[in-house]
């Protein structure tokens, strides 16, 4: 009985010891784990981003991001300072937000694209 319990505990510990990974962008690069835990990140259209005085203004309509579903009904508008933008590995725009619409990470193609 003790042997069976020890084996069960060892199997449970081994199963829990998996490396937790974030999901991948459509082009194949992996979003950093600090930015994403499954569905927080998504590519966004260039039309949803404009350059503001102090950074970027990102406007997401309901249903245009996995974490901002159509049930939200209102636009999500984020003001993102230049120093919060990360360089996008695939040259496309990507936004990571939590389910409250708070910024986790923002990826810019670089420059003022």
C-alpha cells in the first residue's frame, strides 16, 4: 500500500513539473510567458494602432481580440508609452491584455510604423 502511494505521489509530482509555456504568435514565435498565459496575446491590425503624443493609442473593438469578446460592447482604448512597446519579432503588431483589458505587453514592428 505504501509503495502504491509513493508511486502515485511521484507520478503526480512529475506531471506537475511540466514547463509552463506561453502560446505562439501566428507566425510561429512564442510570446514571452510574462505577457501571456494562453489567450492573452493576439496579433492586431495596423488600423487599430495610431501614434499619439507620448506613445501609441490602441483601439480594440469588441470581438477583435480574444480577451475583448463581443459581449464587452464598448471599445477598449489603451494609451501605451513608447517605453512600454517591445520590438515585434515578426514585424507585426501584437497586443497582450488580461480579461479586464489591462495591458500586459505590446509589440510594435519598430520605428513609428
